[in-house]
C-alpha cells in the first residue's frame, strides 16, 4: 500500500478545469430542462423585463411621465443587476439543490475534484441566462424608453471581467454560508441580494441613501462595477458624487474592492467547508 | 505499519452537539483493515456505522482519535484519499434526474479526472457490467430504485478505487436486485488483487456472504471482531451436531457415545423430522469439543448396530452472536442509545 500511496497526487489545475467544464454542462442541463423550451424562453424573457418595467412604471408615475437621464440610470442598473442575482442565486441554488434535492453533493465531495470549481461551473448556466436578461432589458430600454447606448468597450470589458470575479466572490461566500443552513435558506441570499440591490447604486444613487449605509455602498465592489459598466454602456451622467469621479478612479476602486473581497470570500468558503465537515452538513438533508 | 493498511483507526470518536446533551455516535473505535479484505460493520440502526464511513470517506471530521485510509490521514490528506476511494450509499433516491444514465456516469468520470475518451469507455463498460444497457439513454428520474442503485454502484467503480465503501447498499432493494448487487460486489473483488471493501449492513446474510471479517457494532463501539466462524464460536464453544439414526445404539447406547473422547454431551432430541419417519428412528444432539471427534462418534454408532440416517451441524447465526453480545435483537434497536448514523 505504501508504494501505491506514494504515487497518489492531490488536486491539480487540470482537475479543477475539468470539473469546472463538466459542471457547466450539468448546470445548463438542469437550468434549461426544468420546463419545455418554449416555457423556458418565455420565463427567461418575461421575468427580467417585468421586473424592469415595474420600476419604469413606478418612476413614470412619480415623475409624472417626465423621462430623463435618471430613467437611463435606472434601466441600466436594473438590467445589470440580473447578473448579480444570477450569480448569487446560481451558486446558492447549486448548494441547496445538490445537497437536498438531488442528494449528490456527498458524491461530488468525495471525488478528487474540489467543490469550488464545481460550484462555479454549476452556477454559470444561471449567469448565462442572466446575461440574456441584461441584453433584453437594455434592448427594450433602447427601443422604447430612450436609453442611448454609447459603448466604450475599453471600459466595459475590463469592468465586466472584474465585476464578474467580484460578484462570484460574493456568491461563493454566500454559498459557503448557505452550506450551514437549512433548505429554506434559498430565500436568505435573495434577501441579501435585495439589500445589495438597494445599497449598490443599482436604482438609487449612493448619495440619496441614509448616511449610515453609504460607507457600505462605497465598500461594495458591486457599486464600482455598476458605475464602470454604466459608463461603458451609456457614458457618463450618473447622479451624485460617483458621477464626478474619473473613469480611472472608478476602475481603481473596482479593482481594489475586488482584490479585497475575493481572497476574503475564498478564505471564508474554505472555513465554511471545514465547518460543514465538522458539523456533518455536507450530506445533510434538512428539508424536513 | 498503519500506512500499509487500507484502513487504520485508533480511538476514533465522534460526538454530535445536541440538546439536552451531546450524542456520542462513535466512542473510541480501533480498526485495522488489510488490503484485499472485505470487511463488514454489522449493527442495528444508530450503531454508528454510517458515522464511521462518513469519517473515513472525508465527509465528516472526527471529534478525536486518528484514522488513515490507504495510508492517508482523513483530516489533513483528503485530496489524496478522495483519489483512491469511492462510496455507495443505499436507501436513497439520489441522482441528477434530468441527466441520462450515461451522462451522469460520464460526468463523474470527469470529476475523477479520466480523459474524455477513457471516460466514455469506462462508462460503457460499467453500464454493461451492471446490466444497465437498456437504461443507458434513459433519464435517471425514470429509473426504478434497483436501477438507480445499480447506477450508483457503477459510479462507485468509475475510478477503480482501492477502497470501496458500501453503506447499506441493498437497503430498500427487492431480493433479485439485492442479489445482483452482491454478485457485482464479489465480481469486483475478483477483478484485481488488493481491492478493499468496507460494508455496513444490518443484513446478516449480506455480511456473511460478502465479508472476510466482521465487526459487530452497537452504540458507537465495536463489540466483537473476527471472521464469521470466529464470531459464532464466541457464543458456542462446542460444535453441535444433530445425528439421526435408524434406531438407538445397542450396548450402552447414548451413555457410550457420551463417554467417547472429545464428546461433551449426547442427548436424545426426537423432533418433528424424526417422528413418523420410522417407529425406531431417533435423533441425537451431540456436543463435541472439536469437529474431529465426530469420526469416533460415527464409528461407535456403527459398531453398536445403528445406521446413520441424517447428519447436520447446528450453527449459531450472527444474530445469535449479536443477541449474546448486546442483549437484544436487531429489530429492537435502542433509540435511547442516542447513536446517530
């Protein structure tokens, strides 16, 4: 046994990549097959559009039908938020579904593949669907609501990459946290995503938030990602202090907040995994 | 050397936090399993069998003590352990229902790091071995319980594990499906030397059929450990034979047999099978210190003019062993024992 044991290796980058790739296929199979293709397409389009339209209608009623720059701020923020929600919900659902519904998490955990690339891959299908929602919402904004696209790909592309990494970091933190919770925990991330929605400048400029909340907003990478992406899509013009910052400053703050958040999230996930192993939660069915 | 063993555990303890007081699921287990050995953990629900498997498969951390699988520590060397083990649990409806049998197996082949082409080849081979050819393109959600468990078993062999953990693998299966699974398990063992199995079960027949050695477990402790034969001898030191004769031996009869060297006792025990078979037919229960004394008994019977009509060895069952050790049967698992598996 000793000779054979010496030949056994740990997890390699190739293993992680293979798991990630395979988990994407699994995620898509689950995401796209819960209903027939027509219903899936209708749901994919109707959900984000209706969410954005509710905001637009509310805004129009409050302002008496006066469209303006703020409507553009609102629509772009609501569109981009689909990505944040897609990542958070995708990661958390992966944990809960695999453990509680499919009861396969224990079998994934005992493979040499790490749960981390598996979860990322598993949730990516949801991210893909959310990108469709972003495009659709923006298209409706441009065609019917006066949104003017002024694409700056030099800003949009790096902002999107950094933003996605940051949001994935937040999502992996939340997935680890949900590993400690009961099946009903699927609603907790939704609540947190909702809170982040309010404080990240998606629909309310940070300046109008209560003073005690504003430091949280400035510390969130989502705030800087939304602002950088807005500038990459529709140019400058965000209301409040954030609109006065240079592109370089916004990108630097996005980078800084991402660099802080992601390692912390990974460390937290490792801690949550160990805690789950300690408490025996990796194969627990809590939905009773 | 612990590193040469497939499984090595010392003082392994697991305590769950619970109210009103902590629950001890494992209370200091010592266990050594040799490479190539099929080892069974036999015990009622709540004995701690599953907790032990969870620790050895790296799903759960022990509260104290040490355990090594294939020479690797279960706490610090999980990645290495996971490369050489696999696990199959029974009595559950696990599986990605939206995937086909083939897709699900292929997916796990990737998690085990098999190159794509090798993965498909391995998957198709295991589908054939487990008799799932007709279901290969069927979605997992449409499979019967037995078919799902076959799929689960096939998944358990994907990485050709050194140590395979089977946790109540035939729980909830019908007789035919359970038999199939046991046959697959034995065939896997025969496939290559050194393959080790740790099986938990509360089915005596399963443990006897599959295992070289068995540990009887209750309330988180190993009460007895040995081959099935050794365990039986714990409750019955003598060999008991039921001897059926056409008539009672002459010239001293029973007393003469009882006085033979190696014979502990010999009593007449006419029962239903001997009654009515013939007016003079008799059945004797003969206890021997050793099986070798049987020859002299048979010779003595013949010398005294009787003819042997039937001979059977009476063996205690593993359940008898369990009852002797624990003081209750398998059906009466002690919920108050508080063990959690």
